[in-house]
C-alpha cells in the first residue's frame, strides 16, 4: 500500500470526519445526506489508496442501498462483496467485521437464514480483534431497529455477537489502562446481564491482583495477594468458577459483603489470557439479573476475555512506551537547552537572548491560534535560532562598536551554520520544521534578508514570528556598546518596517499582546518581581495602547496615562526612573 504523505493527513482526517458524520446521519435516518457524505469521503480514500476506509464506506453504502429500497438487494450485495475484497486485501479487522456483520444483516432481512448465520458467525469470530474506528455499534443500532420491525429477524443488544462487536470496538482504541479496565467492566456487565463486574489485573512482579474499578463501589484501587480470593484462585489455577449460591459455597468469603453491605448471590469468575495464553488478570462478575450464570455466559466471557486480554496487554505496552517517550523528550529538551546555553557561555552580555526570543515567539504563536504542536516547534526553533554563532569568531561576536563589512558577512554565516548543525540532529518529520524556522529568522519579508533571500510567505511562519521576536529582544536588551532603546522607538521600528523587514500581520499580533505579558519576559533578566496590583493594571493595556499613549503630547496626559507609562518603564528598565517623556 502506498505511503501517505504528511501533507495529505489533514485531507484524510477531514474524510474520516465525513464518514463519522455519515454514520450519525444514517442513525438519524437522513439517508440522502449520509450517502452524499460517503461519496465525498470515498474520493479522498480512493485517491489515498486507503482500502480499509473504502471498505467501510462501501459496507455502509450497501446497507443504505438495501434500507432505501429492498429491490436494491443485488446492488447492495455487489457493494458488500467489493467491501469484503478491500477489507481482506487491507487485512483490517474493523473493515472485515463491519462488512461481515452488514452482510449477515442484509441476508437475514431478506430471509436467507443460512447465509446470514455464516456471515454473522464470521463477524462474531472477528469482533474481538476490531480496531481503529468506532463505527460498529452505531450501524448495529440502526440495523437492529430495522430487524425488530421485520419480525425480529436480528438479535437485539443482548445477542452475544452484538455484545462482542460492541466490546471489541469499545476497547480497541483505548490506551489509558484505568479507563480501559472501566470500559471492559461496564461492557461485560451489560453483555452478561449481571449486577456488577470487576476486572483484575495480575501484577506478576509483586504477585498481586489489582483493579481501579469495582462497579457499584467507590473507584478506589483494590489490591491483594494473588493467592487470595476467587479471582486469585482463577489466576493461579486457570480454572473458571461458577457459583450459584455464594453463601453455601466454602470458597466464598462473606466478610467483604459484611463490610460493604452488598448481598452476593451468584458469582462467575474467570481468568483473562493474552495471545500467548498467559494469564494477565481475571473477571469477577456478580449476581446474574435473571437467575444463574449459564454455560453460554461462560462462553461469552471467554470471548470477551480474548479481546480484553489483548487490549489490556496493548495498553500496558503503550504505557511503557509512553514512559520511554517521555524520558526521551526530557533528554531532547535537556539537549536543546544545553546547546542554547553553549552560546550564552560565549557572551555573557547576550545571555538569555534565545530564551526571551522563545517566550516572545510563544506569545505571538499562541495569540495567532496555532496548535500546541506548532507552538512547541516554534519554541524549539527560537531556542536554537542562534546555535550557529558557535562557529563565529569571538573577536566578531563580542566586538563593541560597528562591524566591518567582512565581519558583518562573517556573522551572517551563523544562520547557515545553524542549518548545518540542526539538520544533523535526528528529528521526527514535523520537528524537521525546527531547522527551517531557526535558520530563517534573518529573512526579510521584502526578500532582502539572508541567507536564502526568501520573500513573503515563502518564509516559514515560524521564521516570520522569530524575526519580530529576535529584533524586539535585541533592541530592548543591553549590549556591549549601548543601553536599551526607549520602548517607543522600538515599537516605531516594528511598525515602520512592517511589510518590508517584518510580516505586517505578525507585527499586528505582537502589538496586540497585553503589556503585562511582555513585562514578564523583561523580568527574566532583572531583579524585579511583577506586583499583583501592577500586573492587573497593565493587563488592561496592549502594546498598541502603550505606543499610542507614548505618542500623545506630554501635557495632555492624565494621571492614569502617566502612571501607565511610568509603571511600564520601571519594569522595562529594571528600576524606578523619572524620564522626560519627550525623550521617550
């Protein structure tokens, strides 16, 4: 199957949403709308060669054709055969189960009981492996309703096959182990028609059984030795326990009931096994609602256990992998911080520059409504944007005063060095954007920047954000040869160079940031702390408000405006000051 390009992911996600919406419209009996949505989704899935998704679409289309008009029986079966072929070719369990189930329903509605039984049995056997999309339960709701109206030819929700389908699709996508246990317990209770169900996991290392779910009780963790109780017996022996009268069975411990006030009558306890037939836990189901637990209940619990065992093992594996990824992320973050610190070590006067550029860039990106992932990528690029300065001579990097043409050309090379360093770091596909963003912070919107002379929106958005943040921090920070530039002049530069040096839209977003957020970045380089009352006051004003106020005639300023300017400058310069407003 052809690999999906990263650029196609949003289109595929959109098509998947169309398919889910088609399911919802199907359940509302808006069949025309459902088929229109399906047709649009199919185009994307066909172009992307997603056979499993095409199979799901064709199965639903087959159901729709038959529901709309039973004279479409042959056409419906043709669609379903195509769906079956694609499901088999893609080796996707969800698509296979869905197709087999719809085929069984159509045959049964058409009174072909023998073929219906074959396909429904196939669906039952596949159900516990179903994964990827929560479609099965939605479609079974509607087909079951139709079947009830057709002399109840199909089983209702308590049919074991339907229960397996529901449990299979419910647990397949869940990776949170605590939530997974809860889902399995709730679905098992409904499928077996019992009052309570607890799912215990076997902690082999500590030889304990534990669960965070005991339906009908508080959701606190239960933990006890694996050789205790009925669940422990099941885990140790692999036997199934079916008790019809708990208080007349010596294996039952009535002390639990005496503590909780619950009255246990019937018990079905069974081990949960994984694909390797190893015991990974146990079911404990209490009080059958209409009598005793039957052989059929035991068979159903075995089938549920197959699905549950795989899901629980996968969730535990996912948890382990997630822990490893979190640890790798910490190492990666530390590595990035170390790289940035290596530049700070070269020149103490510019120490903290990359960190402040990251903070300004993050504020802009979040204000622009970028996703958390996009913000994270921009933050990483900002942290590393000057890493190439590690290759710049100290005599140039730390020079006080004006650079010669040769020295200026040498320092410009730091963006090329940044690119060369970062592209050697192994990153995921989206994090490769870090390199492109980091080395484009000296590009200009008019195309006169360096090092590739990119123009306008050819410059990555992150690079355009960094350009504003980088210049703002550079001229609002103390350097070897000068003090901070007055803030009104800083903002004038940003506004005047909008559309030439800077992307005007990015500047507008920056100027819309509240003053307290900008000051909190300033405070990372001086000894002051932002007082709560000052933060509340400054949060009312944006950088645009500050610029407009600073450009008013000094003798027209009221007390609030004067306080605004004085307060901002106090935090900006890092000490109490009295300044001539004309000079600002």
